[in-house]
């Protein structure tokens, strides 16, 4: 039974990815502001959809993101464990997949960088990134663009 539970737990987590790895996996990277979550039922599946007002598209085509009421939204499977804390009005950098799945964030919830009091928390202990402009620069460097 313990082995079975370990397998289930492993299915819901992903190994930690570096920022560069997240950038390479992302189909769309945006900076935007989250709106209030709404429950969206599609067949037997229920999602929490967070409207996303895109302020800047760093990579990809934000129009390819799943839509709710004609606007881009982040869709999380309702009841999903380990979802980052999301708040209406929160500014974020989001590294995203373009299809609906359990979580739209690259690396199973790793690709979200909230801007709090004008700062972000990204990078690693040796090279932390706290300035949103430097995070944008690091993302562009990982993409090979300036």
C-alpha cells in the first residue's frame, strides 16, 4: 500500500526546474494581473479559472491561452493540491502551457512569479532575482532574445 501511495504522490509533483528550463518548456510567457477566480464546468471536469489581463507578452502568443468569457484565463483543476496562492489583483509573471490540464503553469505550478511590493522571487540561492525587470531580462536571455 505504501508503494502505491508513493506512486500516486509522485504523479502529482514534478522535479524542480531551473528558470531556464521553465522558459524552454513554456509555450507562452506573460506578465499580467489576475482577476477573481470563477468556477467553470466542462463536462465532468470543474476548473477554477483566473481571468488574466495581459500587460506584456514576453514569448509566444497570448491569444493561444485558454479563454473564459472571451479573455485569457489560467485554468486550474478544482481541488488540485499545491496550487500557488493566487489573489485577485495580483501581478504575476506566468510561464504557461496553452492547453487545459491540471495546472497551466510550467513544471506543475513552478512557473508563477508574483510581483509583491514591486519585487519577485526567482532564480536560485546563488543568483536570486528580485527585480521584475531583471526577471524579464533573465527570461529573454534563456530564450536567446534581448
